[in-house]
């Protein structure tokens, strides 16, 4: 390819929070399409055919047309590479298992240079998808080969290694449905749900309510059985053994058949069922010993294995297991049959997003032992139609939640409480889950911490269960808040002073208040760090801090453009004044309409029960009131104007200068706060970065927050005194 015929991605920016494009994180790329500015898709022979052959799923992209096939219509009519890259990147992420649906492509002030924006759940995947999209679009333009499968495989590997696991993702998705924010605390599955003092934390299917003692108990299967038995929970007779010979002695005493399993194993690994002979016990002992720190021999309970998921003392889902068999064809070995009939199941795999494990015949596997019990090896060729059992456990495939008997559900919930787990996977064996255990000799065989959720999310047979929702409802019951009050300030020079003043007043109101501003990161009166903290990472530190009751953020326009807002929604969103356009030239913000789009981001995230606080002296800022999902409070130094008057005529609240007073107004009523010429206010206005706009914006913000006029009055005096001491 000629070097001149290229598409250059000049930069890619991860906007981590709400931004000028959307509420969600995106990758924003600055793309120079060079000579292709003169080559729309309709002008290149074969481009449409090549691209749609590589990505037939593009037919589902509605684009601006608003119907299936909308993007393909645009492609036929003629569109430019930046727009095509947007859709290709989204489709590649979908094929890699990371479904996203939002994208934008917009021209800039420079000819041939576009902003290409795509939603992504992980920045590295998003960047890689855009790069692959650029390469594919170029190949389609120049009629060059492109390996779609390889590109998707690379992205899929990144999704599997970088994104949240499926169990954690189901909980996060459920939280999102309830408008509960989340913050990923590590590269793994440790996630915070909610903000500040209201936050809770999960680690896959464990929560910050999951006791370490309970986890330790559940990992000691012998101790678990002892505690369950003490509380009247039916369990199989058994004990710990320390050798193959001791295992056989225990089996003889208990009576065969028996189960041999690791004392602290998981996922059914090393568990051997229906063991009847001394040789089988010895073999099972060695298999179990390799999977844990000890071995248990216990009575084999007749029936089928079940997994009961208990969340917050209630049964959330039940899965029933099935044995894994292969059927001979007279030509294939058992190993080949397993690969063709079982391991090809898309639900089986090695990574955590697979609900079923691959079946392997190695010396550690109970599957190999199962074959040997039948006098077979993996290399044997069964006759046509001959069924061979290859696995007895670990195949939870059928959802039977609606079938569980109330007494069985109560027993499972009791087992979780006895161990002390708020979320538990209860393994029980019985013939019929719809009958009491006592009537059929059923028993609980294990209690597991951090249970897998995939078997309930993706059963082979039956209804998927909303187990993520059950966990979220457990952590945040009705009426339990997940958010702390957030006050966000955006604008020009007045925003910083207004944020500092508001934080002081909220602190006096009795909240442990965090503040991110140009001077640093603060918690109440304590300096956490000095220097300009108006960036995403310091701001997020406040939301992670579980000592914080309320948080105040100074969000300059350039932060919104470079990183996005650090919070998804806020209780109070303030636009104080306008920054200079020259400050934003590097982001290609060159006119008032573009600036308006930046400032509106702060208003767009105001909660339904929140308030937008706006400068009535600036008509464009006052016009943002129509975008607020919540209430509106205006402030005005002039004390008059059409927007302010209309607002007050409709009973709206305002903070304004009226004569010689700053007053709180609602409709025709006014409550004086402080005299304009008063010494405390004069001292306040003499502080660096403080002016009347900042004072009014700060007062209006805390008024919207719910602070009383008397406390506001006192806080104005004490803030000035504090600053001069």
C-alpha cells in the first residue's frame, strides 16, 4: 500500500465518565483519513461487497436511519472512512463478546480529520478495536486481504483477560439497571457498588458482608459437616482420612458405596462418586489428594446432585446436575467421542465464563477413574450405540428453581446461616428436589463460599435466573441508598471559588465532606494532597472513600473533554459562568454552540430528584434549565432579567442581589442572607479566586442541597474568618 494511501489515528482518548457524547465511557479517536476525504464509500468499486462479506452483522446497525440495515444504506449512498470505522469497531467488539451499541463520527475544523467515538467496556479493547477497524477499512478500500477471524480472536482474548468475569458482570449489570454506580477497584473482579459512605463491595459472588470466618469454615468440609449436624441439617456420614488404607477402612465402616473427595476442593474437581471396591477407593484417594489438602470419605447419597444458591437467607436459584455420557459409533475412541460430543459444547471451556469444565483424561481426573471402573481406557473404541459414562459430577445443566420444596429451601437457607455465609452455594443430593429431604434420605454434602453463577445465568435447560439482581437487592434493599450527595461545579473562573465555598457550608451542615478543586484534594478540613486535583483519578478517590458523606467537585471544561466527569449522576449540578474559548482550542472547541455542548454535560447528569443551579445573567447558561431532569435554582448578580423573572413567576427558587442584600427568593418571597456591604462578605470577596458570581453560585448550590438560610449566613461569616486566620 502506498504510504500516501493511509488513515492515521493521531490520538485515542479514553473518556472514563459522562462526556459530550454520552453518559458512558467511550474511546474518542482523532482520525486523519487523508486522501480518502475525496473517496466516499460509494465511489470505490467493490468496497460495499468486501466489507459486508467480512462483517455480515453490520446489517443490524441502524445508524441514523433508525431501522435495520440503516448503516448499509448509508454505505451504499456514500459515507466516509471515519464513519465506517465507527461501525466496524463496534461490530468487532460485539463479535469478541463485548456488546456495545453507541458510536459517533463527526468532522472537525480541519479538513479530512474526524472525531470517531465508540462505546467500550475496557479502554484497551476499545483502542484495539478501532485500530483493527482502521486496518479493515483500508483493506476494503484498497482490495487487500484481511483476516477477520484473527482480528476477532485477538479482541476476544483481550475481552476474556481484561473485562469483568461473567458472574461479576451480571451483578454490575443488575446494579446499573437500578442506577447504582460502580467502580472497578482492581484489574480483577473486585468492584465497588455505590459511592462513599453508601458503597458496598463485591468480589465475584462474595461481598463485604461475607465473613472471613465463614469462608474458612466452608473451606473445611469436615468442620462444616460437624456444624451442620449440630444444627439438625441432614449430612452424609463420613470422616477425614490420611491414607488410601485409612480411606478403605472408613469406607468399610460407613458401608459402600461411598464418596471420596478433597476436604477443601472446589468445582467438583477430585470428587469420585459411587465408589465400591478397595481398588476404587485407593484410586479415588489419590485423585482427591491432588486437588486439596486433605481427603474425606463419606456415605454416598442416592439421587442427583443439586446446587442451591442462597442469597441473603433466601433461595435465589437451583440447578440440577446430570451425568456426562458419550455414545459409541464403532470407529471413534472414547477420547475422540468426548471431544466430538461433549467438549465441543459451547458451554465448556477452561476460562471462568464457561459454566462447564472441559472433560480431560489425565491422571488427576475422576473421569479417567470412571473409565477404569468400567474396564475401559480413553483409547478404547465402543461399539456403535454403546453408552459410556465419563463424568458423574460437575454438570449443573438444568434449572429447577421452581421445583424446590419449601422445606428443602428452608434447610438450604439454614445451612448457609449455620456456616455464616451471606451468599452460599449449597450442594445437596436427593432423588427429587420437590420432596422433603427426610422422606428420601437426601442430604447436604457441601456449603461453598463464592459460588459460581453461570449455571444459573446460562442453564442448558430451563429459565435463566436473575441471580445478579438477587445479590444487588441483598446489598441494597428497598430504601437503602447507594449514593452519597454529589455537588458538581462547571464553568469558568467562578466555579473553583463556588466549589470551595459550597464544600465549607456542607461541612458545617454536618457531613464529612470531600472536595476536589484547583488547590488539591480535601476531606473536611484535612488536606489529602496539594496541587490541582481536577482530574479523574483524584476525584474517584473521593467516591471510593467510605468515610465520605458528601462530595464536591470542581470540573473544568477541559476535564470533561479530556477524561469525562468522575461521577455518573449528581444531586446538584452547577454551571457558574463560561470559560474562555481560547482555553479549549486544543479540543477543537471554537464557537459558543460547541461550548454550550460541553457545559450541558454537567446538567445532563443531574438526578431526577436533584437540582441544576444556573447563572441567570448568562442567557445561554440559563437556557440549560430545559435540559435538567431535576429542579432548577437560578442565581443572578443583576437581580433581574427575563429568564429570572419567568422562573420566579412559576414559583422557582433563586439567589440574587436585591438592593443592598443577597437574598434567597421563591416566587415573590425573599429571605435576606447577608448585606452586600457587610464586612464578612467584603473579606470573602477579597479572597483569591472569589467574586460575586462564585459567592452566589455557592449559596445557590447549598440552598439546592438543603442547607438552611441561617446556616448559610453563619457559614459565609466563618469562611471568611477561617481563610484569614
